[in-house]
């Protein structure tokens, strides 16, 4: 997750970071910024310049927002392999 964020340009990181901050400090939140993907996985929906769309998948646990996976969205539906990766990472972080 961290490597993906670092690979983005400064403007994209700023927009995504602000969206994550808005979710973190206003949780629970709904559309258009946050959408449930089921199984306790949620997505932060960030609109970037030039029509690009970024998604950050996370799990909300008690008073923590655990960021699991981030990617640039290229299709209308969130790809199943991205959801599966987030679920795998969530399983690894739950104690």
C-alpha cells in the first residue's frame, strides 16, 4: 500500500490523502466517498485529474482505519483480484 502511494505524483497523493482523512475523521460515511464491498471491506473513492479514478480498500476495526490495498480503477466494477488481495491482507492483520 505504501509503495503504491509513494509511486503517485504529489497532486494524486494529496487528493487521496485528503479523502482518506475525511473518511477517518467522519466515519461512518457513505456514498459518494465510501462504498461497502462486503465482508467488512470498504473503498474510498477518489477522483483524480484527467478523469482518473483511485480506490483505497480498507477495513474499519474499532477506532482504526486499516488501509489494505490501493489501485487505479480501469473498469466500472472493482476487480475481484483487488478485493481478494484486501481480504488476504485483512486476515493477516486481525489479531
